[in-house]
């Protein structure tokens, strides 16, 4: 029997495809993820039916995720199903001390509480709409489920009208880092805060691969003009409050870990317009997963900055081997600032001698600012408009930390009293802090200033 060239090429392609699939499956299993059946469902697009398994228990079947400045959504077990309840409502939210706004969120929080479950769990989520007059819906971002549970208002379901409660129910067919958010009038409802993290833990984790600390960080951006009482959902470009878990520095809680621990940080980005390059000091990490699934160990690569695109998640892992207080922030410089305005002139390098005295005759209290940069403004302790915060600045162990917005601190310690207690500022060993150079230092090393 003769074989045509086309049939031979097709057969070769199928053989290569099968080998690639087999290697991917083996790599996936090596990561300690799913059992074979669930892997097949994931690899084939998750459209196969997966029989629900016994509900996973926190502390037994998985280590609960820590969501700094937020909490996990409670659940109960009813006839083998995990039952959650989300309440969409208006929330008075504090972004940082001195800045509050009326937002929309879930269960009295912005962003909504983190949903946690285990691959194979059958879950039922009730969503009650208590928004002031607006319909809504909830989309389970990146999760395999029946079409009618996808949460796109008008397409896969009717809207949830005010005072109505809808029921979503499906079996979790994958594990990883996902999100949830409104999918009705997204521009307004997401801009006002209607979103949260959705973490699905593997059913059978690799016993030899333990993560000691597991954090979830949802990235977002807001337009809140100084003195405003509500975020502006119509803004398209100039966002002036950038947040980790809906908090701007100095309102962000630190990530507290013990030296030697393996740490996972799960980033989700539901910003309106911006990708965020998140940079961590003092360590490198490996990119281990996206919202499409785990990355085989052979394909992971080391980074000190991970780009988290809009609508995506990225998981990174590192070993906390360097004690200290280490910065973690978005490396878009304006994203580490608070409530910046664009309606004032650039005075950098300006000689302002005599200007203030003359202008004060017309505008009492006038002060020229910015001619030497913005760093000193954090120490001026100037009055700011009602319900607003300075562009940057919080007290650190050596003076003012001239950062704001999407900025927080990873605190690595050799000894910890509790993960839930801020250990305070790191006490550096003698001789390990940059300091003013003495005349003798300069002379010895031949440095002329």
C-alpha cells in the first residue's frame, strides 16, 4: 500500500503533536498539579465533564492564600457543594489614610474578598445586587465553566436587577490564579471597584514542592481628583491613584515572610488601561504560571521584574534568602505616586529667587515648588485639599520614603513572632548601611569632589 506525501506529512505532524502533548502532560504532572483526568480536561480546553470530588479543606488540602489588606470569602458545605455569597453594594473605601471614596464592591469591601477553592470542587455562588439602582452580573475570568454560567449580561444571562439574587454553579476543572468582576457596564462598574481574586488550588499538589507563603495581589487604577468623593469611571488616560488590593502606599500592608521560605506572589491586573511591570528588590523570582496554566519548570525563567498585562494573571516564586525591608512596586514611575495633577507648569531647574515674595502680594501663601524635584515636597507637611493625600511620602527608618501608589514592602526576617504582626523596621547589621563618606575615606581612595 503506497502512502502519499500529504499523508506522510500529516502522520508526522500528528506524531509530533502527540509527543508534544505527552511531554507537556509529563511536565504538568511534575509540577504537582492535577491528576491525569483533570489534566486531560485542562489540556483539551476544559470542556470535558469532570465529576465533582470531595470539597477541599483549608489547612488540610491547601495552604490558604494571604490577600494583604483583604480577606477570603467565607463558604459553607451543603450536600457536598461549597456555597459562597457575594453581595454587590456601595462601599465607603479608604485607599490610604486621608483618602476615602464611595466605591462599588462586594461584601463591604473593595476589592471583593478572595474566593478560594480546590480543583474538583463543586461550587455554588449566590450574587445579590444591592447596588443603588444599577443592574449587574459577575464574570469568572479565565475559568472553564458552562456557557450559561459565564456571567456576560445580555449574552449568556439576563442582568441581575437591584434586589435580585442570582445563582451560579459549576465544577472547577483547573487550578491556578484567576479573577472575577462585573460584566455589565464594565467601564463604570469595574472602575468603581467591582472585582476580586479567584484562586483554585490543585487537587493533588506535589508533596515534594511546598510553598510556605502564598500572596494574592490585584492591581488596579483609579481617577480620583483631589477632593472628589467618588472615582471617575469616565477617565481614559490620566489615572492618579494606583493600587495593590485597592490600597495606595502608605496604605499598603507589608508582605511578611521568614528567611528561607519559598514565597509565591499571584498578580492579577484588572486595570482599565495600563500594564504593570512589577519590580522586586533584593531577590530574583521565576515566572511559574499565567492565567493559562502552569509553566513547566524547564520553561520558567528568572526575572526581577514581571510584566502583568491588563486582564491577565502572573504567578512568581522566590526563596526569601535575604533579610531586610525590600521594596516591591510598579516600575512605571508615575504609578508609584499619588493623585498627581497635570495642570501645573514644569519648574524643574527654575531660579525662583524673589518670585514668591512678589506673587504673595497677589496670592497670599504662594510657594513655588518643584524646582529641585518633587522629593522635598514629602517633608513640607503642607495642607492638601480635603479628602486627598500627598503625591508621595511616608516615614521610613532613615527618613521619608518618597514613593506612593503601587508600592509596598516585603519584610524578610530570620525570626518572626507572627505573620500577622508587622515586625517593624529591619535593623541592619553594623557596617551594612550606605552612609556619608568621610574625608579620610575620600582621601584614601583618591576621590576628589
